[in-house]
C-alpha cells in the first residue's frame, strides 16, 4: 500500500530522503516555488519532476535556482504520492465492490463416464 507522507520528502529513483521543514522554506532573496495546483494530473507532475531532475543534474543552472527547482520537486513528489494513494484507494474500493457484486460460481457438473464403459461392463470385459 502506498501511504501519503506528511513530511517534506524528495525522491530520487525511489530513494526518499527526509528534509527538515526549515530547509524547504526560501532563503532571503529567494522566491518560493509556486504552489501545486491540486488539479494537476499525475502524468504532468511526473514529467515536470523528471525535467527538474535533468536540469539539476546538468549543473548548468546557478545554485540558488537549483534550490528553487529542488523545492518545486519536493512539492511535485508529495503531490504525486497523494494522487497515487487516492488511485490505490479507488482501485481497492472498486475491486471490493466488484467482488461483493459477483455471483458465486455454480458447482461444476459431474464428469461423464468415458464413452463405451457401460457397454463393456455387461459383457465381462475389463
């Protein structure tokens, strides 16, 4: 089961690292990343997160911008985790509803005796 996380978390290739809340706030002169739109689809958030990782890994952006990008990545990661938890719960609920509504299978009919077995029984043949 995927659980939503209450702490600020950054994930890199499924390795999560806790970030103290004081490190996720913008420094003096640094602009806070925009808040995540709750309607942002999972796929779009994941694409943006992957683009942020590529930009940071490239080393072509200044350090203060890397920090802002990292903070945005933390927000996107948390958003994706919440969406995944919701999808998993919906899937679990739908599966339970489907299993509850499904009729129990009828017992299978007894297998028919092999053909010709009753003809030989009365003739003394094995």
